[in-house]
C-alpha cells in the first residue's frame, strides 16, 4: 500500500508490523501513581495489644471489643510490564505510614503484582508487605496482664512459672522486621481526567488479620 498509494493507515500498519508488542492506546491505559489514604480494622491478639494502655506496652489505639481501628497514608508508584487495549499487568510499590493517631511511626512497604481490566477499571493484586514494629519477649500473668520478661525478678520470686512469648507487640520494645501477604481488590472511578481508585485489602497474619479500605486520586496526564 505504501508503494501504490502512499502512507497506509497507522493503526493497521502497527498491528501488522509489531506483532510481538502490545499496541498501547493512551485513551484506555491509565496510570494510578499518586497519594493513598485509608482505614483498617485489625482483629485477633494483635488488636488487643494495640488497644492496651501504654503502661503495659500497648499503643492505645482506638477500637472496640478485640478489634482495633487504624488509619494509613502514603503513596503508590506503579510500573506496567504488559499493556493492551483492555488489560494491564503491573507492579505496584506502596509506601505507607499507619497508626498516626497513636503518635507512633509505623512504616511499611508493599509490593503488589496487579492485574487491571481497563474497560471497566476493575483490579486485583497480591504480594508481600514489609514493615517495622516494636516487639518484646514477655508473659501474661494470672490476670491476663502483659509483662516484659525482665520484669520478673528471679532472685526475689524464684523461677518464672509463666510461659515466655516471643516477639509480642510492645510499644516499649525494640524495632523488628515483619513480613506478610496482602490481597487487594478494587475499582477505579473516573471523572474526566480525574482517577479515583478505591480498594479493599486483606492482610492475614497469625497475630491478627487486617481488613481495610484504601482511597487515592490522581490526574491523568494527556499524551
């Protein structure tokens, strides 16, 4: 067609020439780099420690029963490795600081392998999360009150009869690394060039499972 009539249709030429490469369409591919904020609900033994008073190593986090409530704020950066008209596969890097209402610094980094269906803007993702937390070794007494291991005086009280538990959340303890899995599901709502991603996530852990909502926003750059 180039020899006979001149320049052929660009889209058709791209589809026939670059067979191994996805044809990107800026009108259908979105990028959701931007700030994130959310709220999480933590259940289990971890929630009990988070809501405990500071004089027993708790964080005085808000909550009810054996369920703690925490806030989070951070930023998401994503990189696509597959992009077609109605599908994207991408890696998401999410840095968050949570529990700000307790006055403590609780940073985390989450790396998700995400799949986004551009036509309806649905998305799923999963991957590891890395965080720092304060922990200590200790025991629960007969009244179920937490004590650090060094609070027991063997010279005065003899051998400690209580079971020593390792790496329990304690605001007076030392920083330690922690890793877990995060599973997320959500949808991006659009209004013109404004993108508003809303995601539900679950982070199961032996010490307590976190279920939360994350909301973000960004302005899609025109290409």
